[in-house]
C-alpha cells in the first residue's frame, strides 16, 4: 500500500536549499488526493528536517528522500540518517574520481541512482548504472570510480562497525 500525505505544502528537497515537490505529493496528485487535509485518513505529514519527508501514520513514521533531487555537492557527502543499525549517505562522485575510502569497518551496500560507476575488486572490474546495487563485506578492499558524474547512496551497517576509529562499539552508538 502506498501512502501519500497530500497536504499540498511544498518543501525543500535538498539539504542545502531549493524548493521541490515531495514524492508523496506526486503520488497523491496522481491519485487526486492533493489538498486533502492531513493527507490520507489516519496520516499526518511531519517536516522536521530539510530534504527529508516523514509521514506519521499513528503506528510508525515513514521517512523518505528523493535522492535524485537532493543538492549533494561533490566532495560533500550528505548523511541522510544515522543510528546504531545503519548510516545512510548520499554521494555525488564526479566523473573520473574515486571514493576516498577504499574499505569500511561496516558492511556496505552501494546503490547507483544516476550516472555510471566502475567497481574493482581483486582485479575484476564491473560497471553499473542507475539501479546497480553492490554489496561489500566489512573491511573488504575495493575501488569505486565514476565513469560519469554519479549520484550514489551508501548504506553502512551496523554503525559504527567494529574497529571504527570513533572508538564506540557498534552496540553503544
């Protein structure tokens, strides 16, 4: 079941500014629900952080990000969410550049939202574009290069991983 707030309000879709339409509103407009006070019955929109949209349903909150419209500058990754289960990071990797960190203490999932990347591990190279998802074990060495400007989402978990320089054990984060 899809939920949409349909509150009709506009919000910033970037952590650095700018105005856009939340994904939930686009869905609601398609269903003819825009302008419905409070959205769908039993829901209430919550806007407590620029670039993030949360929908309170009474049982839990639904958080969402429109990654393709976030204003993520090169060399300035944006932490979208961080708790002891995981850290979610949006990255803009310019063409020809590599991710600075070649291994992480955490298990990692890297999703390509836009552009093309090349991943090299143990002498094998694989390429991927939008929708490409790659998994890395903790402390696994790899190289990630952008073949074209790339927009990525990196999920690390648990956060922080065992041996992370923050010195905090994963269970105490």
